[in-house]
């Protein structure tokens, strides 16, 4: 490739060391300095790829923690059962997983979070037996279940702890 600084370089942005590309952090800083944000592009890339391939592969390719990509897969439309399977794979044998959810039959669209913070998201509600079944389908063994009563700020809740078999 013909670049301004090194005509024989195979890199679009050659680094200071011969045959090496410019470090991504330096390139990001240079782009940010001229008003081109790089975080949005990186976030868009991960959100595009997490529904298409395993979250752990995306994590390695884009430099994210694997649990971050699991969470983003969920947000990007991956089903909760798929997310549970990814968490189960991420656990070491004998490791524990804990999750909590709101209990109910219908999802709730939220415009205000706890403390009055404006938000825009959907709270998915589960029946306790549905969530436990999904946990078991992910090959995790439920070891504890805590059912929380409704209070003045929130409806009923459920906390499930499960273990990956050793």
C-alpha cells in the first residue's frame, strides 16, 4: 500500500517501528483530537457482531471482557437462554452463577429508573419456574432460590443461584 510516510508499507496507518501498524490507542487519540469519536464506532462494531457469533470470540477480537460481550449480546437481541448458556460456558467447573429478575407475566416499559433517573428500556418479567427451567437448560444446577415480596418501589422479585457441575 502506498502511504504518505512509507510507500512500501502494507499498513494504512504505519507505526514508528518498521513493519508495524500504528498502535490503536494512538490512532484513537489522533482521531479524537480532530473531532472524530472512536468509542461509538467500537460500540457499534461489538453490537453488530455479538448476535452473529459467540460472545467470547467477539471479546477476543475486539478486546472486550467476555462477560461484557455476553451482556451486550443480551441487549442486542440475543435470547436470555442463549445468554445463560454463554455464562455457563464462561464459568469454571464448580463455579457459581447468580441472577435476579422481576416476577410477572407482562414486560414493563420503563421511563424512570430508581431514584427518578430518566431511562428508556423494557423490564422483562419471568415466572419463577420459567427462569429455573432456563437455568437448567443451560446445564447449570440451581442451588438456591430467593423470592422477594413486592414493596412500594418494585414488584415481586426472584434471585436464583446456580452452580456449573464440576
